[in-house]
C-alpha cells in the first residue's frame, strides 16, 4: 500500500506537535508501507523526491510559488497545496495534517480518486485568536479546513475530546468517519539520562542554559500562543514558594502582541523572584531532555489542547504533569497518579477563556505547589508517568491503530 502524508512541518523544519507527529508516524509506517512525505520547504532541491533507504519514507518539499511570495500567508499556503496535490499520482491513500495541508489532501483525492484521511491536531474555529495573526487569511484557513473535514473519507482525532469538538464544530461530518488515535511518543528518544557520564553531561547542559539543577523546578515547554495559557502560568508563578525555579522553554510567538504580553509578564516576574529562566530558542532534543530531567514537575496550562505531545514527552522523561482539565489532557494525565488536573470552566465562544481566571490561576498555583513541595510524591508520579506512556502511547501501537483506520477507509472505498 502506498500512503502519501502531507504536512507543513517535517524535520528539520518542525516547530509544533503536528510536525513531531508526522515525523514519528512516517518512520514507523515506512517499515510496513510505501510512505511518501510531502512537506513545505525550505529545503533543496524543491519538488524533487529524496533518496530513501529501505524502510524510510521518501520526502519531497515544496516552496511558495514566486507569484505568491511576500503576499497573504494563506494564499501562499494554497500555492504550496496545489503543487502537492499535483504530485500524488499512483497513491492508494492520502493522509493530510493540519489546515496547511488539508486542501492539498482534498484536491489530491479528487484528482487521483484515492480516499483522503486527515488527522485533526487542532481546529480553526476553536482558535479564533488566529484572526490577529492571519487577518482575512483566517477565513481562508477556516474554509480549507471545513471543506476537507466535510469531504474526507476518514478523520483521525488525537483524543476523544478532539472527536467531540469535531462533531460539535462540523456537524455535517458523519460520526462513523471520525476515529480516535492518540499521539505517540518515541520511548527511546525521551528518557531520563542514566550513567555517570550522561548525568554529568545533562547537568552541564542545564547549567550552561542558566538553570540551577539543585532547585525545585517547574518547567513549561510550548509556543507563545493564546491556546497555551502562558499568561495564566506567569500569574500563578507569583504564588510559588521563593525557592521554586520556573523554566520557560517558550518561543515562536504567534503575534507581536502576544510576544509583548509574555515578555512584559516575564520581566515583571523576574523583578519579584529569582530563578526565572526563559529559553526562547527551540532546543535540540538532547538538551530538552536534560532540562526536563533536571525539573520537578511539568506544567501545561493550556486553554485549548487536543492532546499535547509535550505532556507525553515530559512523562516519558519521568516527570509528573500538572495540566488544565481541558481537551485531551485528561486522557493523558491520570489525575492523582501521574500528575494533577486543574479544573477549568471555559467560555463556549471558541476562545476557551476561563470563566473565572482568578480561580484558575489560584488552582494552578495550588496544584504546582502540592507537587513541587513533596519531592517523594513527585518522583513517584514521575515513575507512574513513564509507565503510562510505555503502556499506552508507543509509536508502534499508534501505527497499528492508524493502519487499521486506513484499512477500514479503503474497504469502504471499494
């Protein structure tokens, strides 16, 4: 079976969870199927399939057409999608990821007659703040997403919470076509350093980054975007004990406005307490693993999170997670066992805004304090977190479930 995966992101050009998902899934699937990956540039040569070893995916990258470069970002995306759609001859199934590639999947399916499956990593109607970033392009991205969802032969939701959101936001989608397949985690690539040399190297890494490995530490990893809830975390951090260190691996702001809001809040917090460490660049995996391993608890204060690969990564390294009880997070974090869930009553206008922001901030601070102030409990939760990802979120298991969806879709298309 030949499967063509379509994605904006693919290594080395990865900035979010969807890119991690496509990278890991493509490599596991390529051991079983003929897998071709189509991704946005940069990368040379554009439009030319890569040489691939047996059991590895073939990768083709596409650039923005010269006529659309420097113009509206959504139109530029569509220009890349058109190139992708025209490169799918011979495929048995097209599998697109995020709105950036959904239109390519939809058009490619019409051109080739192959069924289109899409993975839902987020939904445009539930991220209305993107209008700040895209302007009128947000209407285009929303149209492309809706068209693809309503026409797809199969939709893969990364959590049951995401499946419910899909059926609520796009009621024209047949529920029988929406399948739940969680994100996975590379268990070998995400694990706590062992052995004297590894531990010493990890300690040197975090010290070079300005982190004190001997302080109790709360760590956040994520893009600076409304959905990640970083401003609420910064307010909650004001209530943590003075000895607690806060490490923010946060970059790639969606807009200048959210960048300024977070920058100002971090600066204010740093005047009130020591141990505020802000790492704005995207860290290589080995360095991020070192940061996680040096921390006491991982925090995910998102107001919108279909699943959250970052939670799985932290759990694989042996960290408990304190996360908002929203989206797919409760399907990952076993409350009281692998971490704590923070109650979150939200507006139903698509923004996910907490109805009582002060209560959310207080509850978040209390949950973080409960874990970070009890090292024994934190360590036990971390061990349970590692066991949970081993048992439920390995990429081999996720690939099995994904191929089962492919088989079901192809059987229905015959």
